[in-house]
């Protein structure tokens, strides 16, 4: 179990770093958007590449941020029963959810998005807009994002099984933050 917890810590660290990068990408996307708008109005010119880079950054934020959000247990959810369960019961609900829903969804969506990337890479797909960007790099973000989410799901599964075995692990089971 110690080896698995080491793997879990590695995955947690990886997704923590990627989450921090996504934090900065949000700011960068805002700066690019504002800069693009200012240039468009001040100089009556625009660049499709700058417009596309904004949604490329948004795609990276969403796909890589999902695993970070899972690590922090901050995905949006409505729960009526979960909060009334004991911590042990919550752990079991999480384990069942990871095994029955999260992992199959990640595997299926990763598997379906891989050929989408391969086709774009094989033909060196570019944007249809004049001055647009390559499309295949952003299409790689989908399978990589689902792989990261699956790895974080596996990490959460390992931590919850360890907690059931009585090992001390840091679990994020409470997802609502107190009002500040």
C-alpha cells in the first residue's frame, strides 16, 4: 500500500502543479483577450491566431483543470444524502462513484478522442481561418486531459482504500467551504 500511496502522492503533485499553471492561464487568457480587443479598436486590425489562442487556453484550463478540481474535491454537485452519511460511508460512495462512473467515462472519452487527435496530426490540420493556428496540438489536450483525470481518480481511489484500511491519509471529503 505504501508504494500505491507514493504513486498517489506523485499524481497529486503533478495535478497540483498543472492546476497552478491553469490558474495563470486564466489570467493570461484575460490579458490576451483584452489586448486583442484594444488592438482591434485602436488600430482597426485583428488576428485570428490571437482569437484562437484564447480558446486554446480555455480548452487547456478546462481539460487540465478537471483533474486538479477532482484532487481538491471541488466539482459542482448537489447532495442531499451524502452529507448525512458517516465519513466511512462517504468513502464507500466515492469509491463506487470512481469505479462505476469516473473511470469508465475517462477511459471511453480518452479512447474516443485519441483517433480525433491522430487524424488531425496525420494531415497536419490547421485552422480554416486565415492566419489561424495548428489544430492538432489542441486536439491532443483532450486525451491527455482525460488521462490526467483518470490518474487523479486512481489516486483518489488509492487514498480512500487506504483510509478504509485505517491508514492516515489526507482526504478531501468535505467539499463545501465555510462562508468567509
